[in-house]
């Protein structure tokens, strides 16, 4: 877990929130282990089963989970850092970078979790490392252009127009690369 390249998000493997209660971790593990066990002829997947088992060994043990959480927070901070916040302190070009950062976060969130595609404003602030007052102009602009929308829960999500904007400006692949999304999705789009 020391290297960013070898970090595995066990929360993502088990498809649970980092705030999941230990009972939830155990329940989800049992469901996924049964589904992906190699003996299951319909849905068995030995590789996925091994990852699920490894994730449960860490997240099911309170001490190992606490250690993992430290690495998880460090990885999360680096993973979402799309640009240097110090450089995004003024001017039109830095405003463009901030808007790109917001759109990229929301794009990647929608790709990874289409059932819950929004991110709370305070999370965006933390992920980009930029104070909210420096983000307000960009939020306003993106909402006015209908590239993002507020959700019922008070968060933001990217709209279809926002995805098209990233694609039309050649930024979608840059957003995917920054988030470490699988190359298969990029290759399929580039081949069409």
C-alpha cells in the first residue's frame, strides 16, 4: 500500500462506502464471495473472488482497516489532485483549470457510480484543494452553461452537456487518464 501504483481501493472492491459499519462489510463480503466464488458456475470469477477475500481480510479487521484508511485518504488526495492549487490562484487560465477540475471530478464520479453521480460541494473543495470562495465563480459559470446541475441532496453532478463539453474540447480523455480509468473505455470511444 506504500506505492500509488499498487494501491487497491478495497472499498471499491467490496462496493461499499468508507463509512460502512463492520456488519455491512461482513454482509456485503458474504454476498460477493458467494456470487464470485470459483465454484459458482454461473458467476464465478477466481480473480475477483481473490480480491474480495483480500479486501475483507483488511476491512473486516478493525486494526488493519484503520491502517488502510490512512493510506486510503492519502491515495484519494493524490488521485483527485488534477492540478496544482497554488497555480490556480488567479486569471482566466486558472479559472479554466478549476472548471476542468470540477467537470473531471463529476465526470469520473458519474462513470464510476452512475446510481449516485453527485459530489457534495465541500468534497469538491477538499478534493481539489481549493477554498470554496475560489470555486464559487466556476460553480456559477458551469451551472449557467448547464454543464453541471445541483442535485436534491445539495451536491453537483455533471450533465450530458458537460460530458459533451469535455468531449468536444478534447478534455474527456485527459479527465479519464487523471482518474486512472481503464483504457478500454477510451480505446472503444477513439475507435468509433
